C-alpha cells in the first residue's frame, strides 16, 4: 500500500504542537529542521504550512534585522478562541434581536389585512 501524505490541516496541527510543546521562538531554518524529524511534515511544505499559520494569526512572526522569528504560545490560542466565542455569541444575540423586530413588523403589517 502507498503511504498517504498528511493533509494541510494535519500539518498545521502538528506545526502548532511544535510551538506549544517547546514554548520557544524559532527561525525558519530551525523549524525546517525540527518539523520533518519530530512531526513528519515533509521538508518541502514546512514553509508553506508555517506561512498559512501566520496568515491566520495562529503564529506570530516578527522581523528582527535580517531574520524572521516565529512563535506561538498556548495562551494566545486560548485567547483567540475566547474572542471568537464572544464574537459568535454577539452575532447570535444580534440575530435574535433582528428576528424579534421582524416578527413585530409582521404582526403590525397583518393588522387591517384580513383575508378576503
């Protein structure tokens, strides 16, 4: 049987494990060495996976001099999830308010429009 490669989501999860387990700051070359050995992420895809995590604000990246440094701490992930949850709860309450006001508008519109 042919060995199936990891999906992008699996690679992203494993890459996040590297950051969360070490709680350290890395340069790209460090991650390119660690990821294939410890997490089985193909060396050619490490940079692409890391960039997708940076684009989604799951990993922080800062340029210092000529080097880029990457890091992500578990507390940031927790904070991001809490923020997303609050955002979604606000959307739900806004939608409920809108539904109520629309139902009231429907009731008002029905007045004086009996079926004939």
